[in-house]
C-alpha cells in the first residue's frame, strides 16, 4: 500500500494559496483525480406556505455551442426550493438537471434569468464576493469524492474553514462536530486511502457541512456507491436536514433514491417536465 506523508498546516495553506476561490480548490481536486410546473410527487409533506424560500430561479436559460451546434441546456426553468426541503432533480441524461444544480451553486452562469440563493441575486456578485458567499452559504457534494490523498480526514474536512478564515481552534471544534454527525469521529486521523467508498463520501459531506451552509447541492452523490451505502448516504442527508435545518438538493438517476425525498423536480430537454 502506498504511504502518503501527512501534510502540515503550512503544506495545506501553501496548496490552498494556489486558488483564488474556495470552490476552485475542490474543482482542481476533481480535475486532478480525474416551462411548466414541476412534476411533484409528495413523499413526506409539502413545505408550509410560510416556509422561507432558499432557492428561487425565474425563466432560467443556459445555452452554449459545441462546434457549430447550439445546445440549450436550460429553457425557461422557474423553481422554488424551501428551507429544510429535501428535493431531487431528476430526468434523463442531457435533461439539464446538473446544469441547473451548477447554476444554483454559482459554478455555471446562466445565459439569462435570475437565481436567488438565500435572498441574494448571485448573478450580481463579483467573482470574489460570489466565492465568499458560496463558501458560507452553499455546500457541495460530488459523485466522486475529490479528497486530497495527502491530507488526513480531519484536514480534508477543514479546508472550507481555512478559506473562511476560522481560527485553528474554531476549525477543530467545527470538524469534530460535523464528524460526529456523519459518524467519522474515530476516523479523523486516517488517510483517504484507509477508508471505504461510503466513508469517503461521508468525509465529503462533512466538508460540505463545515461552514453550516443553508443548502447542500449534491450531484449524483451515490453514483459510485453500492445499494447499501447509497441507502446509508440518503439516510445521512435526511439526518443532516433534520439536525441542522439544512436544505438538500440532489441530482439523481436512481428512482429508488428519488422516491425517498420530499419532492421531485423533473426536467426534460431543459424544461420542467
């Protein structure tokens, strides 16, 4: 088994200094390691009418060209997601669900339309302000875990806290709290190579939780897991929603998973289905 040197805090700071935005570091790891009404199926209950809206999109369009071909990934999508909801964005490949999730997270810019996240029009934010807003308001979980192999579990989880300027003691406390919530308290000093797939996804979820975001956006979070671990991860998301009041929005192809959320938002050819 390959042995990795454990990184010091200076090592981590030097690595993070290469990036201007918090999410750039995660996306760099990712690269390195590699309008109609929504179809609503009630699973538990609809949000109360007075429940705050965390995400609101209006007439969202996203178009781009591949060679000479025009692709319209989103065509007039308008949705609301309420505080504390657990929603699934579903649809066939190419339906626009991942583009919608990335647009809500500020990772992709729509061609037109508006996106309000926790009351903020993210299109009006400068890159630096969007970066700060995203780091404090939105947590991301990807299909692939994108953990730095030379960082311990603790160090991987605390990356967003370093970007947020938290002190070492505050980061340590936050890491221990979220690690306990996701069942990783005994694994904090382990390396990613010592973890199972399900445990690595729990690390990614803990990392997303560290700054107590209003919403977690998860793109196919169970795509690399077996059915048992997939079940456990969805149970964990629901636990987080109840424990922290965090809104959860996931993209999934899995009908078994979609059937377990509060509300399903279906897309087809860039429109609500």
